[in-house]
C-alpha cells in the first residue's frame, strides 16, 4: 500500500536549506524525508505537552511570588 503524500512549497533560509541538502546526501535520505521526520517529532512533542497540561489541570495554581519564594527556599535561585 503506497503512502499518499501532499505537495507543499516551503521557503527555507539559504543556510538551512544547504544544511538539509548536505544531511540528505550524507544520510541517503531526501530533504522531504528529513523535513517530514522533523515535523512529526515537533508535533509529537506538542502532543506530549498537551497531555501533561491535561494531567495537571486539577492542580492548585501557584502565584509567581510563591514560586520565587519556593525556589529561593530550595536554593535554586
């Protein structure tokens, strides 16, 4: 079963485009494969973040001032 793909035009910074081309050659992959993988990973991170937000939705809110005091007390700042 063939994977369906959609065509899109993306404008890259020239240096980024050159780096993608070099990586594609070095890894024997296409620029499209590299970009698809990077976008998948970025979207996957977004899903993880959203799930974390959902899991913590019922936690009590902490004010900025409370957080600063807590960080100072713990020696983190």
